[in-house]
């Protein structure tokens, strides 16, 4: 019997051994030919925003209020046709945002536009925060009275438990002040804050931790806030142990400041060096379309958890390279993150933040600092958005394909089951001749306690590894 089926048994055994070796190599090998790296890709997302299915129709109203401290003020309000709507409050300094008010109101937000320039100190971009709080509180009380008044067009139109705050330019400074020092919580509950091209040059309070999710939009060619102050705010809290709510940042490529307004049509990107060489600068309608879509999706994400469009707020999906057809760079930091490798000093060259060792093979790692002050700048051609004074960076370089950096996770931190994603904040050093190609690629290898190895390829599909011209 055995002799009769001898060759079948041998064949089965040989195939079993081959399959076992293949599975072993596929799971445990550090050689990519046996264990090929995976390429990251997002599942197909719905390109349109929530506006497509959520539109309810609206009307614009002007509410005239009289205040002992501020005199007579006209407040533009977008009123949805539906009742008990969430609220969006837009703070600005004499900026026409009619298109945004209409869009949010059409999609079910009672939208209130408030000019806060009366709280500026001596016509500067500094804000009297106490005066701002008074102005804001008084106007909210006026809205509450209207919503409670059966004879008012605003009757029963608002739900004060879901309030989203928006600030643009110096209005962004005001929105941030109200986020870290909110008014009477019996009036409203703040669910999120979005800062667009914020002018934070006179920000005084950099120690009070915001406990509300904050989003930031930075136009690449901001000719009015050329220091891109929002990046400073993101860096301040993204690397802080005191972070208590998510903070995100969207760097909108080829955009300027003025085109977010309905009135100003001067291309302020012309104030930014080298922007005139870029033929891809955005037109006003594209920027406004982006802002309406992103603002609505941002507010909806933190009000109801709706995330039809990937706008970089969900750690469970890959950060997008584009939004609504426009190129972006996105960053997100959440309070439950575990930093592994951070640039905290020269010690970061040898050890990660968890105490594990960094080992180099045919590669080098060095701690450097970037500063807008030339004598302190060690990053040279690399330019982080904004004006960092002493930004720590880790420079990783290799000259052969076998160059590796291996970081070890100490035993007490090896259980990662409570985490949903792994984030890398990386960028190409455009001044380094090693990066003369259009892009670079790296392979990230993860090895668990059982010896299983997973390889992930980051290549030209990763916007962070694409050479910026």
C-alpha cells in the first residue's frame, strides 16, 4: 500500500515543507523578496461632502443689537429652514464670509457672523481678551433671547449644546482666546474650534491647555500672516504631555490669505518670495470651495462623528494627500498618543523616548535645530512652516540601500493593542544632494514579540516623501 502511494506521500510532504518555509519566510523574514512590503492605500472615499445630502435651505438675516459697551452692531445670521440646529459662530475682523455663512446654514447650522474688531487694542492685532469675552457673551445672550422668542424669526432655531467656533485672521486669535477661556458654560457647549490663517503674533497665553478639539488651516502663500502662526500653535500642543483634545493642521498648498474672503481679491501670495514662479496658485473660487467643504466636514466630525470624507481627523485611516481635489499636507496629534522617537536633544540619537536603544547600520542619525535666526539654524535649506526659534529635528540619512535605523521597544511598552495607528512626521531635506531625485522611498519594518515581521513601503505615493519644487 505504502509503495503504491509512495510518490504521492513524498510529493505531499515536499509541498507541505515548501509551503511551511514560504509561510515562515513571508511572516518572519526581513528580506523583502520573501516578505514583500505592503503599499499603503486608503479605501475609496466619497469625494463629495456632507453638503450633498444634508442641504436644507436657508435665509440670511441681519440682527441689529445695542450694547452699552459696543454701541449698535449688525450681526449677519444664516438661518436654516429646520429647527433646533447646531450653531456655528464665525469671528473675523471685517471680513465678508457670506458664502460660508450660506453654505453652513444650508446644511443645518444656525450660523452667526461676529466682527470682533471693536475688541482690538489701539487698532492693532492685539485683543483685549476680557472685552472680547464680554462682547461674545452679550451677543450669545441676544441670540438666546431671539431663539426663545416665539415672535422671532430665530425661534427654536438653535441647539446650544453643539456650538462650533470659527476664526479667520485676527478673528482666529479671538476664537483661540474663547476656546481656552470659554464664556459661561450655561449658555453654550463648545464642541470644536477651527482657525483659518490665524494671526497669533500677539498671543499672550501659551500655557492654558485647550480642552476642545482645534483645527488649523494654513495657506501656503499667506501674504498677510507670512509667519504662518497657526503652525506655532500646533507645534506648541502637538508635542505637549498636557494635550487633552485633538489638534490638527492642514497645510493648503498654493493658497493665499485674501481669497478666503468674498471682498478681497488681491492675490496676497505676491507678497511671498518665490510664489510668483508657481503657476499653480489657486483661484479664489477654489479656495472658497475648499473652505466651505472643510469647515462643514470638520464641524460635523466633532458634532456627530460623520466622516464621509477623509480630512485627516481619523487615526484609523491614512492621512490624505488631497482634499476636495486640492493638494494638502496634514498633521494630527491626539492626547492618547505614545511618543516613540522624538527630537528632544542629542540623547535622541541613541535612545528613543521609551528608553529603548537606536541602532544604525550603514546610516546616520543626528539631532539638529531649525531656527528662523540664521546663526542658530542647523537645518539650512529645510524650512518648517512658520518661524520656529528652536525646533528640534532628527536628521536620518543613508547612502546605500541597506541603510537601517532600528529602535527597540522596552518590554513594559510592548503591548500596543490599545493603539489603532502608527504616525510618522517626516519630510525630505531638499538641501541634501542625496535627495536629488523626484522622491525617496523607505521601508518601515515592524517586528512583534513572536518574531512576525510586517514591512510597509513609503514611496512616491507618500506626499511627505515627494520633493517640493
